[in-house]
C-alpha cells in the first residue's frame, strides 16, 4: 500500500503554515490596538504579552503544519492536541463572551479533529511505502 497526501490534509496543513507566516510577519507590521481579542486572549493566555503569544502560536503552527503536511505521526498528534486545546479554550470563551469568532474557532477545530481522525491511516504508513506525486 502506498500513500499520497489527501487534499484535505494539504488544505488544513497549508492553512496552518500560511497562518503562521502571517502571524509571525504581524510581529513587525501589524497594529494591535484595534483588535477586540488578541491572540493571547484567544488562546487563553490573557497575562502573556501579545507579541510573545503571536510568536509562540506562530512558531507552533509552523511546526505542526509542516509535520501535518509531511504526514508525520508527530504532526498528526500535534494537530490533534492543538485542536483539542483550541476547541476547549474557544468553548470556554464562547460561553463567557457569546461572540461569533469563538464559535467559528470551535467549529474549525472540530472539523480538523474529525477529518484528521478519518485520515489517520495516512500518518501510519512506513516511509518506504510513500509514493511521490500526490
């Protein structure tokens, strides 16, 4: 059996890599004053400085997006752990503030978890079974 990367894994992984790059670039070019909830608040870290939170989330997203795109087992588990953490924090914040962005984060995290679970077999094939081109 050989494996190719499913389109959904490509889209999800690319989304995280692109988002991490934008988040890391925002450290240098983004005005933070107009956001109602910064990255630190969205991740349940209200006491962490916003720039540090942006860096930590951006770096973590870049690593997990890379591992996910490369169909690494650790990439799968990082994505699952990240999604569980994010759905939990977003759920708490949604109950607390009743605002749409938190509901959107919950829905996205659930989609990522369910899809990743459905495609988990792609992360458990030995490297010599990988086929190029897809």
